C-alpha cells in the first residue's frame, strides 16, 4: 500500500477542516488554555494516560488532534464523552485545543520491554502491513497521522479491532483496509509491541 498523503487523509472532511489546517502556526498554550486543558488531562493524563481504554495524547501532532476533534464535533466519529465535549467548539477552539495538546510530552512507558519473541513478531507485522509508511519510521506520527508509539496497549487493540469490524470508520479507508487482514492474535501482538516502544 502506498503511503497515505496529507491531501488523501483530509479529502472528504470538508472545507472547514481544510481552512483550519491551512497555514496554522503551532503556538504554546497560554495560561487560559492550560486551564482549559485540565479536563483533558483529567482523563488522558499530562501526556501519558493512566486510564484504561483512554488514549495518551502526548506527542500527538496538532493536525491529527484537530482532525479528531472535528470528527467528534461533527459526529463523524462516535466516542462518548468526546462528542459532547467538542459539540460547542468553534473552528478556532478546535485549533487552539489541538495546539495545546501538541505541547504535552510524549507518553512514557514504565513497564518491561517486549520479550524477544514478541519483538520479532511485532517487527514482522509492522513491516508486512507497512505501518511505518504512514505513521513514520519510528511510529511517532506525521501530519494528520497519529503517533502510535508507546500508546496504551488496550487502546491500540481496541482501535485495531474497531477498524477491522468497521465499527470505527477512519477519515481515510487505509486503516480499515489494513485491519481486514489482521487476526485477533496479530492485533494482540501489534498492540503489545507498539505500546512497548
């Protein structure tokens, strides 16, 4: 599968999202935005989520975050309570939150590294499904494609399962297509391996 381009990802989201992304500069959050981020940090953590099923936001790029917030606001992606949180956001709010979230430090992992057998299986799956062609060579994301490196294992497994069943539509069909070829054991291995990077 060829790498997914930024334009392909943004296709279909509409001119409002394109306008928000065009030429926006990354800015450090001011004190008011830090205060507004407090509820986000309450569930997602200050970079690393400690809450089961809730993804870590640290290290995510602003274009990815604004895209997700837009999808929550427009109910293109159903994920309570995020739909309610984003419902009243203006386009400027979406960008401001995305820029603030992007300042959170990448997630850190305190558990043991992957054992050699898991590492071998995980690396083979990453290569086979070309995960690094979209998510970057170190799986830290790029543009509107998320960082998956060191993401919560349970969240990664849930996301992959959702893509496979088509219960989680992507803003581009690439993940749904890739996930169709994954067995339950491969989803488990990928999630375990990537979460330990």
